[in-house]
C-alpha cells in the first residue's frame, strides 16, 4: 500500500505538467502515469528489484518525451519505499544515478543540477538510513528493557497476589488431618505435619517431621528452619492468644519452595 501511495503522488505530479506547460504530447503524459500505476499495482508484492526497474523505465520515458531533465528529481521521493533494507536502498541509489545521468544526457551535458542533486540526495539518504538503523537498534533495546520490566512486574504481582490464595482460603482447619493433606497438595510440599501442643501429638502426611528437636527452633509465630534433609516452614496456631499447635511444611528441595506470601496468607487465616 505504501509503495502504491507514494507512486500515486509522484504520478499526480507528472499528470499536472500539462496544466503548467503546454506540450505536444499531452495525451501521452496522461496515459503514461496511469500505465505506471497499474504496473506498480501488479508487481508491488513480487520484488523491490522489479519495482525499481519499473520506476527507472517510467522516469526515463517521462524525461525523454518531455525533454525536461529537471523531472528526474521526482524519482527521489520514492526513496521512502526502499528504506527497509540496505540492499534495496543501494539499488535505489544506483537507479537514481541512471535517471540523473540520462537527464544530464538529454540536456546535452549542460544541466549539471540533476547530477548534483543525485549526489547530495545520495549522501542525505545514506545518513538518513544510518540514523534509522541506529534508531531501530535503540528502539529494540528499549523494547527489551520494557519487556524485562513487564516480566519483573508480573513476577512481583505473582508474589503480591499469589494464585493459590483462593485455594488456601477454602481450606477448613477444623479437621486437622484433612487440612494437612489438602495443604500438602496445594503447596507442593514433600510433607505437612501438625503438632498439637496440648495433647503433644503429631499428625503428618508422608513422614514424621515434627519432633522435639525441631520444636526448639520454633521461637516465633512464623519462620523457616534449615535442616540436613531440606527446609521447614512453620506457622504457630493460636486460640484466644495462646499457642495451641504448630504447622510444619517440609521441602526436600529448596528450589521448589512455594511462594512465601502464600504462607503469610495462611498464617493470617489460621489466627484471624
């Protein structure tokens, strides 16, 4: 669409020539741009090389039939269609040299302006292309930085709003045995145990991890204990401000430890 739009504007500029300058080839001036646009329409999706060949042929004809070498400068706005790749830009500059050289020939080697215009335009195009490439690199870096920030925010959001809170909120702690099996399933633990302080009894899912040796490390409402076999997260349960039991969550591999915010939520739920 961009290729066709740019060439449509150029074709309109060529079509306007008879309104400013009376020529003997007015009909041809009307036919040529229309034929040019039809050609572009059918080959625009094939290759940029076919496109630049069509552009060159069109402008060689325009300069030839009007015998006006200055019209060669209308070729250069087409550059916008070739800035996506270096090889296409280079091909365009070579094509521009052909049209400018031909206009110089038509003027019987008098009109140097077309060649000078090609030279200054080529330098400008090279500088613009380098600027655009640098801008693309900077934009890509910014996109990567923004993507990284978004990932960091997403991870932070997961920490602040853990996806397991909804499941944890549905767990009832009236049946201790049922609750530790549910918690073991939700929190991906190796084992969950509950130690009843009043009865001095312990219930567990797979292996006994609550014993008096571990209990001596329970010096707070909530915490983490490192042992030889892995890690244990503990939560003290209170009834009427008195400790009545301790939940133990055992992980053999510290890497699979669940989000700590889930345990903070669990602590609040237990003692609310």
